[in-house]
């Protein structure tokens, strides 16, 4: 009985803190009208780019409701991401234990050690090996989707494709696609904070289920190693990686591998259907799929922001910044900086300055899985253009209830 009472008290404290934080956020957004806070609520959540442009007019840095800074300046964002005197945690401190994102949440040397273990899995040679299986998966998914003539692009293609690829890369047998989709939506949405008690329960369940699954696979691969990334990681156990680091690392790769591609592909098709002339250009020349991927990454990236902390007293763009200063790096806003991109609000597959986008971050935290995400999205878009040239909308897009991760939950389309 005492244990039950303690659990209820803990739950009550959690709920009080959660909803008090949400109330403060709403107050900051709607009463104080803080631009950064408004990104969490409609209409800023649905169209963050108009908010980014308002932030841009305030100068190189904008003060958030919590007293931190935010910037949409491309040059500043690039400097913060590349500087070794800015990190993802205060220098010398460990990341929080409640939501371990492995090397994404760590500064060197732990970041370097863990990233080095997984980098070979995303080498050009491995990407070449994956291309045929990605093409086969895309063709099969589109064949099944075309049977009805009308389908939701997200569950039909954008979601199952990256799940099939990342579980194959990791070496997860008999992967449950529906379960992994739930894990991805729950955990990806938690990156910017928990939204409700239900969301908290979904995150706890996903974490528990993933941990149980990974522990079983680790034990299997210790006995029966294969040609997969998990086998490589357990072979390095105790030397290059500790046992308690295995689950967070594999969880990061699984969720990041899903989140990046499902939202990149969804955002790409959504943008192409919003711009019929660009879809027509892709249909006429499917080899433009790579350009469509890069323009989507600039125009509507799946990851909208990240964060950096200063290790030293410094100055950027004439602004003194103290050690420990937190800056929100608004990647989505930086990718539409008119000082870098010509007509930045225009979606244009023929763009020549798009390579400067920061959708995959930059510096030592540059996304290790970028080659795989780009390959999956490129193959998918090229195959779509070739097999479904008359693709069109069949309903309104429904976006995810998230601000850090941006992408559609539902994108109804039709062919034929």
C-alpha cells in the first residue's frame, strides 16, 4: 500500500510539473508573444518559417522566454555547429540520464569513440550494397499501394521503407514495422519534451520494449554473430563500448534512421505536390530525384533545430556570450537565410546554392546516417516519378504534433 501511495505521489508531481510547464509555454507564446515559444503552438507549429523570418528581423540573436538565445543566421549557425568550443553538454558534464541519446548527446571524447564504431556502416561501399535492396523494397511498396488507387503515402511508403532498411543494417530479425513506427513517433516526439501523460506513457512503453528487444538480439549476436552492425558492436563490447552503452546507441540509430527518412520523404512529396511545376520537372527527368532531396532538406528539413552550449566567454557577431550560454540553432530558419540562398522561400529543383543547407547539422555532429537517408529518399522519389507520374493529393496533409521534428503523419494521395 505504501508503495502504491508513493507511485501515485510521484505521478502527481510529474503531472503537475508537466502541465505547469505547458501552461507557462502557452502564456509565453500567447500573452508575452515570445516568438521562440510560439513555435510550439499553432500556427507556428504548422508554419515555423514565418516565425523564423520574424526572429531574423530581431538581429543575430533572439532571447527565448527561458532567457536562452536562438538564431536563424546561417553564418552564426554554421560557426556554432563547427566550433570545438561549443558542445551539446556543458564541458566536463555527463548528459542527462532520463533520455539517453548516445553520442548525439555527448561531447568528445565519448562522442568520438561511439561515433567511430558506427561510421563504417554508412560508408560509400555499404551504401552501394544497400541500393539494390532499397530499390526492391520501394518497388514492392508502391506496387501494393497502387492496387487501391488511393493511399496514404506515410504508412504505405515513407514509414515502412526506412524501417526495413535500418533494421536490416542493424541486424534485427523479423522486425515488426507497425511497432517500430509507434516507437519512432513516440520517441521522436519526445525529443522536444513530453506533451501529455499519455505521451509519457507511450515513451516509457517504447523504451521498455526496445530495451527488451535489443537485449535479446545482443545475446543472440554474442552466440551467433552476423554481417550486421549489432554484431560489430557486441564484438567491441568491453573494449570500445561498455555494455550499458549498447542499448542507447542502437536505440539512437534505429529512431534516427527512421525519423530522418520518413519525414524527409514525406516533406519532399508534400512540397512537390504543392509545386506542380516541380513535380512535372521530376516526372520529365526522374534523375532529378537527388536534387529534389537536397532542395527538400533546405526548404523543409525533417530536423528543425538543435542546441549548443559555450565552453568559454566569447563573442559572435558583435554579441558577447558567456561560458555556459545556451543557443538554439534554428536549422529550418538558417536554411532560408536570404544572405545565402537566392529566393529562399521558393522550392526549386534547379537551385544552384542549395548545397549550403544545414539540415544534417555540421562539424563533428554532422549526421552519420546522411548517406543512407539521402539514398533512400532519392530512390523513392525517382521510382515514384517513374511509376506514378499522375500522383496527386487525395486529402489534406496532417502534420505531426512536434516542433523539433517536422513531417506529415498522414499524406493522402491518389494515382490513376
